[in-house]
C-alpha cells in the first residue's frame, strides 16, 4: 500500500490461486524482449524503504514520504550517480550517459 493524502491506497492484490510457470512466460518474454516494454525504453529503478519510497525513471527522481512527495530532474551525470548511491545503494562502474 501507499499512504497518499491521508489515506492508504492499495497497489496490488493477491489470491491463493496456484501460479504455473507458463503464467509468467509470456509476460517475461514481453517485458524482456519487446521494444514496446517500458523496461526497454527507459531506465527504471525503485526502492521501498521503511521511511520512503524512491523511484527513478530515466532522470526523474521521486521520493515519497508520509508528509509528501518531492520530484527532481537529474540533468547532471553527477546528480544521477549520487541519487543511485544515496537512495538505491548502487554505484556505477563508469559515468552515466
């Protein structure tokens, strides 16, 4: 769930139905191979931490906390790399392009 504007919003639902490997094959193929997949069109990184939720899509960083959301455009490579290190614990071996 996500706490937004004073209310909890469900993000996912689950059932007790058994999933088969074939249930995932087409989804996996699409998301890993299709040029239309968002994972092939942009860089995406997300993290749910105890006190914040971070998302980085290409160069837009969003940090959601209980008291609101901040958004930043990371136009400089150094700012992009710093966000990866600070919010996601990732360090790039070479500068981002």
